[in-house]
């Protein structure tokens, strides 16, 4: 199975997916070329998995920063009342 390459070669965007045009099959066959469709689906799956992983990492970092801020705020409040 080949890898689908968009015209600009960059990461897929929602608009890029909406505007994706795959070549039709040769004369005598109907529809799209299965290899092209499979390649696009493989790329969509890979990029979706990558973005999901990035989101999980960002959420973990966000939680870490929130916890650090809460700890700092608690320490600041405790120092004011001493």
C-alpha cells in the first residue's frame, strides 16, 4: 500500500480532507482507485493517531502546570498568614 501525498505535502487539515480529490479509476472500472483510497485512509489514521497522542501529552502538561500553580498558590497563602 502506498502513502498518500497531498499536493502541498503538509499535514492534513479539515479543509484539506474536505477538498481532497482522488483520481477516478481507469476506463472500464467504476469509482476510485482502491490503492489511492487505501493510502489516504492510512494517512488519515496515522495523522489522527499522532494528533490524539499530542492532545494527550498536552493535557498531561496542562494538568502538571495546574497542579504546580495550585501548590504555589497554597504556599503563598500559607506564607501570608504566618
